[in-house]
């Protein structure tokens, strides 16, 4: 079985603790926070002092004495009140590097063990093109999907399309108002309805904001939209035919945007898929007394005495019987729970919906929906403009996702021209390069940092070849590849015993990969992995500046360093692929 560095260290500690009669539950070490404290640090002596009735330093000395006999350490020191600082032996690092390279997951542990996780992300509504608000869900969700897969989970990515709400009624009534001849769906007969949408995609995308504005300003229009929505939900054949055609039309453009971002869904299910499950669910919750009536509506109380903020009741059905967003989410969860082996559902949705998910999860808990399944809302902050407010276009509208990506690609093109990158490429090659760089830059900016903080969408800063950026990481990969291409036949080279300080730091960084991947899912923060990738690229730069590789005269050292480059490239490429950042062939 593959063991990470930390597990090797803990195993040594456990042997020593057992020999000393100390409780092995305390046999744990953490990576050191400072390099002059060694690689790992064990603080157990401090925690054990009271129960052992001995000064912590004395316990630490006992532990250190036995640890010094373990071959994996080159130095074991007691520091301060009783810390044990551990430095790993260089030959052990070399052996670990070889074992990690041989491991298919490059050290990523199999934590999922084939359990199923459903990732609910993207979540566009029918008839609305993808906009800036979808960027983060798509980018974070795709990365979390890939990371779960790497950790041995079975994954199912589901876009959970918003395709059954009021916007559908707004659209049908707007089409009727604009051009009655297009309103085939109002015929009310059972003739075969056309399957083509009565409007083009462009028209549809313009129609929606118009329809929404009309409903906001005109109560009669709103009433009409509501009536249409109710009729659709009740199964009116004409409205269903229209709905089907509009859904297909807008999905085509949404899927093209997913593809542009390298996002893959296993299911493009929507709210409509559970439409028949809603009434029985609501009835069950009413009959079991979980839901109660309140001013004609049906609600579920979810507040608890421990709450530190107000959690209002979940609104299950309105006075007119109409189901709500939360009702659909509950019905969807119930349907998802029928998947064999489902262990976790991850909702990658704007942090502003945190209360919604809190309510839904609590009702699910009360009603025994998806019992035993871990439900996680992975929220995120907004994409902001330079003014620090949620991003808007110059005329104050909502920015389309493709516009943002186009901006990044335009900036990438400008930078490519200015830098001499891609010199040997033809025009099409340059465009492809700009696309990879632009999209990679946006993704890295979106993924890095704490997902809960918003960030400023600033292509100027994102598309830079230096600094904490996607292009910097892409370039590090390209540079490593070309270095290895120049060293014929050395792709089989293996890292040897690291000698130089920056060489050692680089091996250590590569060996930490598996634990970082695990950590990024434990915290649901792909940013942890993004930050790691950046640190790794930096360590590589330092190593490359300080240690000759191709020019190294000693054959053994040269081969060992080339082996380290192979290792670094493998880890960096894997890390970027888990972040869904493509690396260009050349830059
Ligand atoms: N369509 C929703 C929106 O636009 C997002 C859906 C998120 N997923 C969910 N299961 N609620 O806000």
C-alpha cells in the first residue's frame, strides 16, 4: 500500500510510542511551519505531560531517543518546552519519490473507495444565457468533480437546470403579446405541435429581460405569466411543447459555453425532472405533521435552540399550492438518494443561497430524505468589478460569460504579441494559444484564494506571465517539457538523493501533493490545490536557477536532477488537470 510522508512519520511515531508505553493515539506529527524546525513536528509530549506525571521535555527526550534509531530521519531534536522536530533523511526522500512516481495517483489517497458523490453545479436557468454569476460555480464545481474522482470517488456532475419556474410563463405570455401568430401553443387543441422554437436564440435571449421587465411593471402581465406557469405545470400540451422547444434551444448555447470552459456534466437534469414527485412529497410532509399550515401556505419549522442566527421556516407550498425552489430541491434530493452508493451531495452555489441550503438540509434531516448522505453547500463570493461591487457591463447590464472569456482572450493575444511567446505559431495556433492562456488565467484567478471571498475580475492582473497567475503555471509546465525534450531518453530517469537545498525543497513539495489533494476536498477549497501548484512552480524556478540540470557535468547528479524534473512535471500537470486548467503545447 502507498503511504504518504506524513503516514510514514506517524507509523514511526506509533512504533516508538508503543515501545515507550505511551498512548499511540497521540503518535501524530504535523508538517513544520518553519524549515528550521525540520520537516515535521510532534507536540505529543506536551499533551501527555499531565497524564504521565512527567515534565514534557523528559517525555520528548524519550521519544527522540528512540526516533533517532529510525532510518527515515536524519535529525531528531527536542526544542522549546517539549517539541520534537523531525528531519527526514535524504535517501528516504529519494525512495519516497520513486514510490510516488510509480503510484498511479502520484500519492493521492483513495479516500472515496468507490462511494458516489453528486456534484450539483452550474445551475443555469432556461432562456437566460450563462452570465458572470455562473462562472464560479462552473469552475469550482468542475474542479471539485475532478478532485473527487482522483480521490477514488465515483462522481456524477449534474447541472440542475432551472427549467420549471415562472420564467417559462413569462416567456410564453411575452411571445403571445409580441406576435400572436407565433403563439401556436395557445391553440389549446391536441394537434401535433411544432418541435422547433418559434424564436431564435438571439430573440429568446432578448425576450427574457423584456418579459421580466413587463411583468415587474405590469400586474396584469405578471398574473398572465403566473397563469401560464400554472397551466404548464398542470400539463397543458401546447405550453409543454413550447417549453420543450425553448429548453432545447437555450441548452444548445449553454452546452457550448460549458464546452468552452472544459466543463463536463454527466446529467443535464433539471427542476422539471422531479415535477411529478412534488405533490406526493408535499402531501407526505403534511400528513406526517412535519409541515404545518401558516396563513394558507405550507411551511416547515427548522429553527433550533442552538441557532446563533435566525433560521426562518422553509416555505414548502404557497397559498395557491405552487411549489417553490426549496420544494424542488427536496424532491430532487429524494430522487438522487435512489442512486446506489450515494454518500455525498455537494451544491456549488453562490454563498447568498446559504440560508436556502441550510433550510433544505434541515428539512431533509427531519423528513428522513437522503438519510445518512452528507449534504454540503459549497458557497462562494461574487465576481466583482473594479469598484468592488458585483461585476456589470459598461452599460450596467449583466455580463455574459462569453464576454468575460473574450476579454481574457483579447488580453492574452495582446500579451502574446508583446512578449514574443508563440513566435513560431501561425495565426490559428496563436488564437488557440490565446484561448488556453485566457481561459486558464480566468480559472486560476477564480480558483485561487478562499472561495468565500469575492474577487475583482481584472484581466490585466489575471493574464500576466509573472506572479500568482494561471499563465505563470502553464509556462512552468511548458518550460519543464522543453527541458526534458532536450535531454533525450531521460524520461525514465528517477530522482536520486537530493543534495542541494533547493533540490530537497522541490522533492518535499512534490511529495506533499497527495495530502494537499485530500485537504482541498476536506475543506472543499480547490484554492488549496491552486496555491500548492503555484508554490511548486516557484520551488521549481528556484531549483532551476540554483542547480544546473542539462549542464551538470556529473552524470549521476544530472540523471537524478532530470528525474526530479520528470517528477515535478508529473505533479504539476496533474495538479493543473485537477484545476481543469489546460496547458498549451508551447508558449
Ligand atoms: N438555478 C439556480 C439559480 O439560478 C441554481 C441552482 C443551484 N442548485 C440547486 N440544487 N439549487 O439560482
